DNA sequence: CTGAAAGCGCTAACAA
DNA sequence: TTGTTAGCGCTTTCAG
């Protein structure tokens, strides 16, 4: 804690023998200075170890060079990957990330939004969350980009091609010989899940197969819940199906494990496809066939879009769909 | 974008018919105002939807109410859990988190540190990273708390009781009948891993068992790498051991899978213990016995400590050790 | 108990 | 090409 005082633009100006305006100009590359002056100022900045005070800049310009990210659960690998990519991309643009974990909790989310507004973030990237966003006073006029889930009143949206994902999953199962495919979905039935079902049904119809209600099951999208559902189904009705499409990988894994424990061979008797391609799917045996969402692309598009909105560029593409791909492994 | 201008303390003061100083006082609960004045000001603040401008506050007070967190890989559940807890705890103290993913990359890490310094964070929580931190100019005087790994020149440190963790793992294996236990460790041999080994060896010695070099293997701590190492070992020397202690869960899982694929029964012939208690360990079959680190405690201590340092309180406990516990599941 | 006013570090309009 | 200067919104002395 010695010589605590930070060096300011004034110190630099004095030391370089110019005015603070000039220093400011070269920092911001605004032009209007000679080559020599620039050289001298830059050297001085270097020597003093000067770094601009973002609070002062923010106060003046109403900008903070930071972006808020709200995510339901950072512990979920899918979301964590998006954050990692956002972080990498935005660092290169000299932005930083204020990360907020909403825990899917409405109150927490609102507190975080307030906090972000107070912190004067330049924009918010909303990774999933509620199905309807209440536009709070605090964030009126603040650029917001939604990823993944699509709240009703969202304006700018980046999502995976869930419909095609469902289709690919269905087609894979059918091609590998399945005729009665169970559809195990997130009980909350968000727009993403609905799209996956649509694609899945399309694949069925393409082969003249009908989708029947009794083949659809739902549960809270977690390992333990999915286990319970499948165990009960097996006990009550036996193994009357030969394929399962689960709307996420944790549920798919639960199915594989329950099946195996019940001496039902995977993929011999029943084939399974998941969704998300979390790394876990490679570490199980058998490894799980799944639909991969392109988290990197999702993140980069979101970051790019929010930056454009911050610069007041017009966003012509309000809704971007990122392609998915099928990753065939050992459960099909 | 209508009526864009944010309401400031001046607006509130005018509307409440007091001076800005008074408004400031009640906001900060600094005392020196009557009950009535306070009441009136509070109501006005409410009515206007006033939120203080943190940039202005930061400029005045040299505080930002934000804390930087540097983490090697947010995609790793162990780190993600810590961030989640930090976020929850710090939100309640009106701090926000600037999250930086270092990717274990030296250059990236330094860029992030610079960014954090410019952003005027009030402190930095350093979750692991290099083994030696170069104190950069930018962060002199900035409170830093290290979690998990212990760089040489770290002053304040929060870590898990890795020694006991290793001991518990060893004892569990021995109690369940193991006599030749393989020690599979992270090849980088950080201080955490060294402690785990020490505890493990202590458990051995307690039972009069010796630790022999040929029982120690190392690799980059990932699923695929661990697989390769164990597969080769099995091919070259056969299954000459009856237990494995792996220094993280991914390696433990790799062992279980390789063993199973080679018709070696787990836990029948070989028992396995991992480290970290990531959620994956419950989703495999057999479920993996492991040593749980208390991420919540780790996070809360770190947050609490950094807050104290920010308040210039003296930190008497420079080095805090958080207890671990053994979670017995199906591989032992 | 309350108010006036200085000033934190910076940008941008205006002058020169 | 460069300098001067008025604030941005807030906290905090100092006076009253």
C-alpha cells in the first residue's frame, strides 16, 4: 500500500508537456495530433503505467464497457460453455462480463437486473430464464439479446435450430430400425422443447409413422427425475418401445442406466438419443448419441449482436437460428 | 428509448425539497437527518425510481462494488460451483462479479488482470491458475484472495484440506480390503495434489503398508488421458493392483470404465476412489466413491475474506483450510 | 439537522 | 494541431 494514488490523465499531461485534451485524444485515437506528440504521449503513458479510470469515462460517456450475462445455472455445462465463449470474444473487444446466476428464481433474477442497471452495463445477454420478461423500468432502452429460450416479448433472439435437431434425432432412430420411439421431454415445455418435438414428429411422418400420445412422457429435466419416470413406465407397461428420444443428455443418460440395470440392451434392444452434447455423453459406456448445439456460434452471434446494438447499428436479423448437428455414438 | 435521461440525485433533491447532500445522507444511512426528512426523501426516491449511478460513486470513492474472479475453466463443474456460490453471497452484499476465464493461459490471464484493474474492481478472487503470480504493477495494493491452488507468493489463501482428503481416500480403500493401491495423479503435481498424496501415504503407513514408486502413475487430468494410461498399464503389467486412488473424478471415471471394459469387476476386483465429488459421480454405474470438497464453504470464506480486506480489516487468518468429507458410493 | 460547494478523472465543444 | 473549460453524479468537508 505505498504510493497508492493512481496516476491520472493530468499526471501524464504534465509529464508529457501537453494538455489533458491531447492525452485524451491519443488515448482514444481521435486524431488531431502530430506524429511526434502522439509518440511522446504514448511513451509517457507507458512510463507512468497509466490506465484510464473507467468510472470517470463511464460517468462522462454513460458507457461502462461491460456486459451483463444472466444465466439460469452456471453449473450446467451448456451454459458454462456459452459464458466461456462470450468471455473470450468480449475480452478481445475490451468488454468484460458481469455474470449473474439466476437459479431460475424470479426474485433473484430481478435483483440481478437491478444490479446490472445500476452498474450501467452497456447491454444484457439473457441466457434463458423465464418465459416472459417483464420489462422493468430500470432497463428501458438497454440493449438485450436473448439466447436459447424465447420469451414472448423478446426482440432480438439467438437460438439453435431445435426443429432440425428433433428431426435428426428422429431420423437417426428410425434409420437404425426403431419403430416405437418414446419421446421423453422437459415437463416445462419451453419453446425449444416444442420445436424439438415438431422436428421429431416430422421425421416420423416422413416415414409414414404416426406419433401417439402414449409415447410421450415428461418430467423435470434431471437425472433422478428421468430415472423415476422410466422405472415406473417399465414396471407398469414393460419395454414396449425400441427407441427413446430425450430432450436433454441427463435424461438420456438416466434412460441408458435404467435400461441397462433392467437387463435391456442398449443399443441392442432400445436405442437412445439425447440433446446438447455435454461432455458427459462421451464418458459413459455406452457413449451417448446426441444432438450438438453449437455453443460457440451461439455465443459469438450474441456477443456480436449486442455490440452492434450498443453501437446503435440497426439489427436487421432479429432472430438468428444456429445449425445443430447429430453426433452418432454408441447408443444408436 | 423515450425520456432516456436517468433520474439523478439532483432530481430527487429538488422534488423532495432538500439539498443533494441530504439525499446522499439518507441513501447512505449516514445519519444527520430527521425522521421526517428521511421519510420524505425515501418516498421520493421510490417515486422517481432513482438508482444511484455507480460510476459517479466509484469516481468519488474509488470503489466499484465489484469483484473480479479469475478461473481456469468455468466449464469445470468444480469451479462453476464456486462461482455460483460467490455470486449468491456477493449479490446479497450488493457486489457483482466480473468473471474471467483464464483457460490456464498465462497471456489471457494477464490481459484479464489488466482489464480488472482498469475496471477498478475492489478485489480479486483468484481461483487457481499459475503456480506463481507475478505481481503486476496494475494490481499493487489490490486485495487478492486465492482459492484452491497456492501460488508461492500468495498472501491470503483458502484451500480444502487435501491432506485429510487423501488420507480418507486411502483409509477407505484399505478398510475395504485393498492391499496394492494405484495412485493416479495429475501430472502437473500442484500443491493440492502433493497434499493428497501425503495424506494417502499416511493412511498406508498407519496400517504398516508401504508406498512404492511403481504404484504411482500420472497424466494430464482428463478422461481421455487417464484412459490411455490405465489401458497401457493393464496391457503391460496386467491387473496387479486391487485399488485406485485418482486425484480427480474424471480420472476415476476413466479407470472404472477401462476396468469394466476389461472384464475387471468394480468394486469386486478393484476398488476406486476419486476426488471433488462432481455430480457426474452419481450418474455413472457404478456410482463413484469420492472425496467431496465443500465448494460452498470455500466460496463463502473467500468472499467474506475479500470483503474484510476491502474494508481494511486485518486478516489474522492468512490461510484457511476447509474440511472435506468422504462420500462412499458403489466403487468401494 | 441541513445546505453550499469542491472535486473525483475524464470527454467534447469551443477557441485559438 | 493544440489548449481551455464545463460538466457527468456523487460524497464529503465545512459552515451555519
